[in-house]
C-alpha cells in the first residue's frame, strides 16, 4: 500500500520532436484555452494542481524538423545537463538545460511532480504510454485509468535516463502531418491523465492489481549491404502495422528489394513495436522487440503526511 504526496505541479510538453504535430497543436490549443481563463487550471479543492504547458523545441517546430542539431530526447543525461555551454554547443543541448531548469532541476525539491511528453510515431502503435520504471505507482495507475476508458492502449517500459515520467506515443501518423483521429486520441489521453491526477489529489483510493506491460529486450536493425551499409530490404508485408502482435521464430521479417522473404531467426518470440518508425532509420532500428510481463500495481492513495517533493528521483522512493 502506498501513501503518496499530492501532485501539485504537472507539465504537459509537446514538440520535443518538432515534426510530431499532434503534440505541437494540442499544446498550442491548450495554451489558447488557458489564456482565456483568468488563472491557471485549479483543482476543485482550491488550486491544488497547476498545469504547465511547454513547447519543447521551438526552432525545430518552426522548421518542421525532428531536431536542429541533435535529438533533444537524448539530451537529458546527467553529462549533457551539467556540461559547459559554449558557442558550438548544439541547440538541443542548450534547450535541454533550459527545460531542465524550468521543469526541474531533475531530482530537486522544485521539480515538477509529473511530466508528460507528447510524441507521434509512424508506427501503428495506437496510444502507447512509455515509462521508465515498473515501480512508478503514479504512472502505473494512470495507465490503468486510461485502459479503463477503452482507449487503444499499450504500456511499455524503457530504462533510460530522461526528464519526463511518461511519454505518450500516438500513431500511426506521418511526421510533418496532423491527422484528426490521432490528434483526438492524444487529446483524450491527456485529458484522462489530468482527470486521474484530479481524482488522486481529491483523495480517491486506487486499488492495486495486475497489469500487462511490454518491456524492451532488444533492437532489431535492417539487413544492410556490407560495403555501402544501405538497407537491402523493407519490412515484410505480414509484419508491417502489426505492432504488439507476437512474432515467432520463423515468421516473415523482411522482404528484400529483390523479392526474397527473410524470416525471424531469433530463438525467443517477441512483441515488436515502433515497426517502421521513420525517425529510427538513422538510428539503425527496424523495431524494438519486447516481451510481456504482468506487473503488480500497488494500492495507492494520497498521503498528506508525506513531503510533497519525495517523488523526484528514483521510483523506489515512492514505496512506503
Ligand atoms: Zn518523438
């Protein structure tokens, strides 16, 4: 059972990748709505939660590019955040430091209580929530709440050092394009997440239970020409768009440009996702392979006796 502190400060960020347009337009829309109000969104019990809306990478958004110099989403490592700022420091690295000061600093008492970063993917992933620990009870309960709304939802764990608590990935949507159904799905996801925070802050008790999650176990790359390093095949039609569907050893994986079928030769079955994500071509990733496991989500409620800021560093600190 977990008694957790109030979530007073929530940030919703769009445009971390400047060509992922649902998050860009959603944050702009939410900013418009907020401007119409005289003060920040308030909880029914007297202004218990503020929502900070952030457009993370304005220069990349202006040019409708994923990034200007380097991937902003890879700039929140400790080394990047504390390094000296020089004239040649990449734009996104400087921007990461600004965001860290605005939303954190990471691990500090003044840090946001919850940060949700909005992304689009060209993969057929529906609405997927990505988090970085299976002991982050707040994120786990938000996942369960969204699942209860019957949104097409998958939960995924990564273990990387990043500023936000939750990434919301919605697709398929080509980068540089906004599709109304994808935008609406993201808007619903954000609204349900904020609803959950309101419920939690109002004292609602959330029962524990099991939930299914996908944990990343490997990256799979395309077959490549030994000399040119160019890819020599595309994803097989039987695999394309089948994110989170079981891929067994021997199943078709690629169709070479000469028409041959190449099969999955791994020994373990996988649940692939981010299949044919266009931004991953440069990273040498065809898809991320995951396995499912049942995760125990603990009984959770608001415990006013706890320090508001204890939820800032490692997920284990939530376990009471
Ligand atoms: Zn993204």
